[in-house]
C-alpha cells in the first residue's frame, strides 16, 4: 500500500489528495507537514503533543475527541462518535472505540476510530478498541486494526473484526512497542478470511 505508511504502534501516514497522519507518536527523522492530523483519544501514545507539533504547519487541521482537543492548539475540530465532517475536501467519519469488560478505554469517554475517504478508498483506523457491535455497520476498503491485546483486541478478536467488516485489505497495528509482537500480527493474518498485509515500520 504505497499510500499507507505504518509509523509504528497505532501511527500511520496516509498520502493522497492530502497528507494525513493518525495518532503520530515517536516520529523519527524528517516528516512531511500534515494537512490533517487525526487523534483517536487522549492517551500519551496516541495524543503526543510533541509529535503533533512536529507535523503542524499554518494550514494544518487537527481532528480529535473533546478531551484530547482541549490539549491541542491551532485549528482543531472536535469530534464525537457518530460525527461526519469534511476537512480540506476529505470526508471523515468518527466511529466508537472502547473496551468491553476492561477499563482502559471506557465507552463513556467518547473516544473514536475513523473512516477516511481518500484516494477513492474508505480507510478505517479502529483506534484503541475491542471487538464492539458498532463494527457491524462499518464499510471499509482497508481496515487498520489493533492486534496487541491487553488494551485492545488480541489477534483472534481482531481477525473476527476483519472478517466481520470484510475489507479488501486488513493491516494489523498496535503491536511491537508497548504491547504485542510480530507473532500477534502473524496470528492475525493466519485467522483472517480477508487479505492481510503486515507493513514494515516506515
């Protein structure tokens, strides 16, 4: 996927009509200025103010749920689950992201995943989430799904999510830094009934 770069953990760069970063964290080297930065929730490894500042220019718009948005300066758009908005011509949909039976990401916090309409594709970044009922309604060509367990879905649950969403391509994330390893990504691939690409960190 030339237009999708995995930057480690849950961080991605999507290039097309605009340059979009999602949950930038521990960025290395020189990075292209962002048109749009999407933040899924306010945990330090997803809402990293120092990394956001590295990417921000005068024209950058940041999209984030309320508790993260209040920490960020500049052009910030607040989103909640169920919201749809257009930023710089890019249609963005916010979906719920939360845990079931554990307290790391409570549903009440209103944290999100995103579907981005870019390059003629619908790209779903699930955020930090478990396998939740709302995934049944998600239509995506590409699904970026956490597989590391503990704070999110494990590989088996993420594969169930991928099979439920039925994208043309699934990409594992949220492994290799704080939790999870390449073994989780490989297990995810083995259990998926859809094509899977395990990206090398860019």
